[in-house]
């Protein structure tokens, strides 16, 4: 399930800026451990952000997104107290979903 | 703690795990990663990646901006942003020319979401970063070189 995401959403002049910090290893599958064996790839493939029921961002990640991925984006609309839901899925089929309210 | 799940997680690569899950009927083959554009993320060269994204040969545009440091001390964490003043932007992608797989991330922007996305990527070495933007069905691109003093891929 992974650790909780940190989600901040702030509305200013009708535009909501969302910042997400995901806790994930994002292993590339290129790295070798001390014994020389390749560390298997383990990374988030899809991340979706919703404002209420409406998708405001859907993204696909490759392994070259940094460990503990950070993401910031803006969308029009959204009001204080509205719910933002961010969910991800990784290449092992693990998923996680977290929510935050717009400030 | 579910011990069986731990064992499954420990027992090998993602592909093997997916196979096992599929065999166990937890996920059906083809469902996992179905939406993920594997061809684009597996493509090694810029040209192949652009082809897999259906972008062909995008035109350079001054209305697309890539932001990032000129020099990144740590290639494992390079802040990169893409912004565009073009209208009706539906897709944004970040490509790193000299990484093992050029495509780092792609974003689908529904109406109402601004063409302004920031994230952090890994860079194996000094490379050009390309921002690809789809506006009104056409692809546009911008480039920035980021020098890396310490690589982020491999040890």
C-alpha cells in the first residue's frame, strides 16, 4: 500500500494549485545491488488526480521520475473545502489513494 | 501482517509477480498496465519515443517553456517544469534524451487544467530535456540542456 501521500491544494483567484509528494521507491531496474544483481524495477506507472469526481490530471510515469515523486499542477475552479483525491498504481499492481481538502 | 503477501512481494521481479498474480486470478492478463503506454516508455531513442506517442516530428515552439536548473548537482533529483501559453493543451510529456528510456512522464490535461506541470526526474548524465506539448491536436516542443555532475541512474 505504500505510505501516505502529502497533498496540498490551495485556491487563489479561482485557480487551484495542487502539490503532491508521493512516497515511493521508484526503482529503475537499472541499478545493481552490492552483490551485482540488478534491483528489479519498481515504479509508479499511473497517477490520477480528481477534484470531486472530475479528473483534473492523469499522468503516466516511467522509472526516470525521481524517488518519492513530486508533482505540482494547476486547474481552474475548485473552492475551499472541496475534496482532491490522488491515486497511483505501480508496476507491481500496488495502489494507493489519498485525499485532501482545498485550502 | 499478511505473511503470504510478504512472500509474494519478496519473491522476485515485477514481471514474475504480475504473472503470479495473473495465474492466481487476482488480476487478469492484459488488465494490469493496460492503460500505460508501454511502447512509449520502453522506447530508447527520442525518435522512437515520439513515434510511440504519436507525435511524429514536433515543431519547436517559443510558447513552450522548460524550466530546470542549468547545472544539476544530483542527477537523481532534478526539478523540471513544463509550461505553455498555447491554447487547448491536452497532453504534456517530459523527455530526457540521454536516459536509457527517453520518456520520463506524460500528463493528460483535461479541460480546465493549466499547461503548467512541475515534477522531479532522474538524469543519468548531462542531457537535453525536451518538453512535448499537444495543443489543438498538434505537437510542439522545447529544449533545455541540463548539466549533471553526479548521475542518478546506476551506482
